[in-house]
């Protein structure tokens, strides 16, 4: 019974988002509900009626936005706790602020670290940054590569100044 209640809440939320997105005034909205389900309020509707209303709103142009998830939304770095990966995060953010890299997100750092750890570890890279904490030697090597990259860019920039 619980999932149906959650589906009901979701459907109600989507209907109200659609109402706003389509710019329906209250009278037009309630007339539409009356025409589709025979009632002027979503409060007493069954889940099937709510889905009928949603289907009608989609035909009228309502576009449901996909939920934000970890892949599409930029992640911010967690608070530092004195680990090697915290130093990597700090350098990564510094490099982003200096314009060395275009994406300063946690996801971008993880992607870079996966690529580097793959090179250093016989083709097997890490999928999560925290996994580096289990292999201190690999973590140190990846950190050293990040520092070398930063120093190399500093040297290149100083030649042109």
C-alpha cells in the first residue's frame, strides 16, 4: 500500500508542476479536471484518474524534467578529514580556480584519478576516489601526478610572463 501512496504524491506533484508550467489559471485547471475525471479537485481522485490527468497534460505540452542524479548534477567535495584524497581535492579545486582545468567537480576529479590509477595499476583503475585510501602507495602516486601536472602548468605559464 505504501508505494501506491508515494505514486499518488508523485502524480499530484507532477500535476501541479504541469499546471504551473502550462500557465493554467485556477478556473481553467479545475474545468479541465472536471472534463477529464468528473471532479474539480485532485484531492479525492484515485491514482488512475491522476494518471489520466497527467496523460492529458502531457498531450497539452507538459514536459517532465528528468530527476537530477549524481551523473548529471555536479558533486561538491566532502569536508576534509586529513586523507591523501583531501590533498588531491584541494589541489584540484585550486587548479580549477586558476583556470588550469575546466571542471572542478568531484566527478571530474574521480574520472581523472580513475584514468591515472589505471595507467599506474596495470589497466585497473579506481571507480571511487575513496578507494585510493585503501592503497596508500597508489594514492601517493596519483597525488604525485596531480602535483606534477600543476607544477608543469606553472612552469609553462611563467615562461610566457
